[in-house]
């Protein structure tokens, strides 16, 4: 099962095994533990992360897992944040306030401040892009 999850993450992120960077071109997010495991491997690899499109939900955990000095953003980068939720086997969604607190604490202070100024992590997502994002992370060159 874990191999399948990694295969999906690699496909979503548009990765190539021999690449010197991880390029996020579009990720809707997904299961938090899989993303944390993946980004821990990226952190250990020393690879640079290029956010070059939508990075939503669990994908944003890259910001806390990989050092800021190894993350850059393009003009297409958009980060989407929302409160954590549990999804049962029938597709029912339930608030997960403890998981939301843990997730929020994992973000760098600049991201936590931005989230706080925009109403906090709620069910409805908030999006960080453009000038605000470029003020926090360097543009890719």
C-alpha cells in the first residue's frame, strides 16, 4: 500500500528519479503521513524543492519539513491551507482540531503568522500566492 501511495505522490509531483530537485507542479494534498514520510526523505536527500504550481493541503507540510533555504517558488506557485479533517470509510468528513493544532505548529513562524492574519486554519481553504508568497520564499532562478 505504501508503495502505491509513493507512486501517486511521485506522479502528482512530476518527479524523475535522477532529478536534482523536487518539482511540485500540482498537488491537491492527500494523506498526511505519506506526505510527511516523503518530505522527510526529500529533506535527507538534500534536494531543492521547486514549488511551480498548486500545493494544497498536506502538500504544504513541505514548508516545515524541508529547510527554507532549499525551497523556492515560481510565479505559478499557490499554497492552499485548511484545517485537518478525518475522513471515514464512507467518505464522511469530521473536524480534527488536535491534528489541526499539530499541523499548524509544524509550519514556520512566517507561515503561521500569515495563516493567523487570514483567519486561521478553518474548513474553508485560504490561499497564499503572488507577492505575499514571494516575500516569504525566494523566487526560483
